[in-house]
C-alpha cells in the first residue's frame, strides 16, 4: 500500500510542477533578475494573452531590488518600467520566436514580467532562450540626483542567454 501511495505522489509531482529557474543575475544599480520557465496558465485579459490551451510554457523574469540597491529602495520590491524581451530558439532547427514580457501579477511571484508562449518546434527539442532587459521605452522622469549618480536610464541594456534547455517537462506540467 505504501508503494502505491509513493507511486501516486511521484506521478503527481510530474504533473504539478514549480517554476524551472534558469538563473539569477544582479545588475547595477542593485537589480536582481531571476529567469524562469513555468507551467502554462490562464492570464487575463484573455484578448491580450495567449490562451492556456494554445500555450506550451509561461516564460518569466522576476525583477526586484537587491540589498545593494540605492538607499530607500525596498529589498525584494518590484522594479517597474523595464523593457523585457525574450528570443526562444529551437537548437535543432534554428527556428526562433520573439516575445515581449509584460507586467503580470500572481500570488506566487507577486509582480513580475511574463508571457504565455508557443515554442518554435516540438516540446521535446532543446531550446536556447535569450533575454534582453533594459529601461522601458515609455517616459520615466529621472530626477537630477538619479542622473547625477546612475546616468540617464534606469538600467543599461543587458542580455542573458541560457542554452540546452529541455522544456518538455514544463510544457507537460500544470499549475492546478
């Protein structure tokens, strides 16, 4: 009986999965970025987001202030006004797709940048994901003290690449 319960728990763990953390990086001025692939999800408004049944995975970037952020910025507080984009490339075929990650809100990650996406190929292929993170293109008023200390943007443009990613387990996982 205990083996049946163990087998049932193991098969549930294959279906209900947490995020796949690709990596974490800290950039100036004290912004911590966490790159993740998560199971597909329902995201509203539905006319702006890919439906869960047409999605392979949910791609995410968590952007929060770190302990080395400027004085007065709350550690682990969401960093808004970023431009976050991802290019997903099928390593077997070379096919790729680009996505803009927009602000999302859930009870697990709080505010973050994300998008439901369809992979450019079969879910069992290996993928490379390149994230581009920079200051948002919309106007953000920067006061003299910020510009004097950090320059004329919130952050400098950055690029982060993760290769050899087996995304099939995330594509076959569910949140609920």
